[in-house]
C-alpha cells in the first residue's frame, strides 16, 4: 500500500446541506480560506445551479481562494454543467463534479429510466463537461446499492468519456466496511480502464460507519476521500476529515506509506470555525476535536498520563492544534504577549483588529483570573472576524427570581441610534428575547438553544449556540461571554444580523 490520498473537502456543499447549516457567502469564503491553510487538495464549494446564492459563493471562492482545486457539483444536465463551469471559470484549478443515480431503486422510482438511458446520459454529461475543463469527476449516486456489474459498466463508460476521478458514494450510509472495501477492490479488478482514473469514495454516516468505510476503501485502492470538517452533512453527516487523517497518521502500521497533505496543527482551529459559523456545536466526546478528547478524568488515567503520556493518549493534542499547556495569559499580560500568543495560534491581525482584541482581552482578564487559548480563539473569532453588526447590543437589565415574573429591558443600536424595549418572559433569557423582538420588529421562534463552558472553572466563558426560525428560514447564532445572559442576548443578535445580511445579499444576487 502506498500513495498520497487526495483530500476532497465537501463541508461547503454536502456539509452545508445539513438542515440548519446555511452559511453566508462571506462565511463560506472564510471557511474556504481556512481549508487551504489546512492543506486540503479539493474544495467542493457548492452546487451552482441550486440557487443564485450558491452560484455566487462558488464564483467568489473560485476568484479569491488560491492553493486548492475548486469544484462545483452538477447533475448530468447541460444547464447544471453550464452553471458549474460559469461559476468555476475564475479558478486557477477547477473541477466539475457530475453525478447520476445508478441503483435500481433510484433509476426505477426517482429517475424512471432504464440502464441503457443512464449509460447514455452519464456518457454525454461527461463529454459535455470536458468542454470546460480536463478535471472531471463522475459519481454514480447510491453506488453501494448499485448492481456491481452495472456499476462497472457505468465506470468504464464515464472514464472512456473523459472522467478523471470516479467517486463511489455510499449515499445512504448503508455499506459495511468489509463489503465496501471488497467493492472498491472489485472495481480495480473489473473496470478495464480504471488505471486512467482516481478512485474516490464519499461515505455517509447513517450507521456510524462513514470513516470506517472510507478507511476500508483506502486499503483496497481508493486514493481520494470525500469528507467534511466535524463530519457535518446530510442526515447523520459525512465522513469526518479529522478522523480519517488522524487514523492514517496514528495507525501508519495499518496504512504503510499512505500520506495526505493535511497540516494537522490546523485541525482544531478549522473545527471551531466550522462549528461557529454553522452553529453546530461539537459534541464533547467527539473524536479528535471534542472538548473531552484529551481530558483525563479518572485518577488512574491521570496518574498513568503523568508517568508516561502514551499510557492513555494515542494522539498528542498539540499535533491537532490543541495547546497542551492550559493557562496562558492573565490581567497583567501586555499587548506584546497577546500578539505573540495569537500569532502562535495562527491569527495575523491588523493593528486595528489588534486594538479591539486587546481591549476585549483586558475586559475578559478583569472578569476571569485565567485566560485560556480557547478564550483567545473565541475573542478573535467573535469580536474581530465577526459579522457586520446591523443591530448591536448597547446594554441590558433583567429582574428575576422565584417570586417575581421575570422581565428585561434591552437597549440596542442601529446606525448609531439607540432603541430600547422592555418585556416579561418565562425567564431572563426569554424576557430579553421578547424585548429584542419588540425593538427589531423581527418575529422569530427559538428552535434550538445550547450552552457550554469553553474552558473550566466557575468564571469560564459560556458559549451559547442557538437556532432561530425567521420567516420559515432556520438561522444559527453564537456568542460567548462570562455572563450567560449576555452570551444569550449576543447569540440571538448574531442570528438576527446573519438573517438580515443574507436577505440583503439575496437582493443583490444575479445569476
Ligand atoms: O451522497 C451522495 O451520493 C452525494 C453525491 C452527489 C456524490 O452527495
Ligand atoms: Zn453525499
């Protein structure tokens, strides 16, 4: 076994298909930039025909993001391929990803087409796409439930038509690792021209096997894996990139001479960015990037790790960008120390951004004895690189307790004008939200609300993630503060601002 695995990241396409994960163009651009720093080979930036917003974000990424191949998805239809080609045109390296379902159930009930028609459509789509670029990927959708003999014929046909990557999707997450590995092996043995294309796999996690199936595929000849950061994606999600990469690295004995271009030290930062922008909180026990992934609670384990790290740790936290030392700065630390620490965390701030970060750091250090690297990351992500503030928080007061009806007064600012409203509620958070609704005149219902401590200790920053339903659109928001009511209010405003910006962008869009 040997070779470099092409890392194809589909966080911005399949990942964004996860219900409630919608990202603005600016946010997609930010994630794409970070994916390049992480070292991915291909970024699937979106599905250009699916909406004007998707078209524009693929085009912006194609224009601005250098250092990876930019890919756009298309059904096997000329109008889809035209849209993908147009959106990708500015990219230095571009790939069109064409797909068509090949399993009996999809052909019969969804497409209502016979095998011969499918072969013809697939061939013509690839030939057409080759007019725009030489880098064409074809996916027989639901490949793992496709009759193998038919799958082999489809692959042979599309490779003859000019496909340079053939991707084998386990679209519904049905496959088992042994059979999926055997399918990849059978493809290498039964598709006569397979040496002219790279075999890719795209595994979903409906049975929790997406990563295991991807690894089984690599063992049997796949040389591209499609994955997402934190494993987000349709339904139960896609294969998590960080898990695949860390398996390949940690178990080199199982994957001899297999490499990737991923800079693992960027993993944690990328995970946090995707979590923050999608509003999907990472479970504390999530492999590689969860808050507990490197924490040892039991005394026996702590003792073991102190004596020899390898007793209970198979991954070094610093290798994935989680700093080993806990406390970093305090209220006596100066601007230089903060600048140096932020540099080490990979943040290059302008001097104006540094002013803001330092001010926020001092405020936090006054409230908290120990400022951890996670706190610093939260400051930079939220305060510095945050969304433009259409509505910003000017102040709030609340009154509550077991014998009073909770009430809150919230003051907001928009274009330097102050607005204020008071409301009752079921609790202080609810009262604040009702007061905000009065000020912004934007009706929203709360469909999800979570709160977690970013670091340990009673004075830890509390991070609130929430989802609002506004005019039938689910929109996420997130904010952190040592005061959880303030974090709740700011997270709500973050969602409102995100909604307003998206609505504004949609008005400006043209295909
Ligand atoms: O899951 C799937 O089959 C897909 C294809 C478009 C590759 O996402
Ligand atoms: Zn998929």
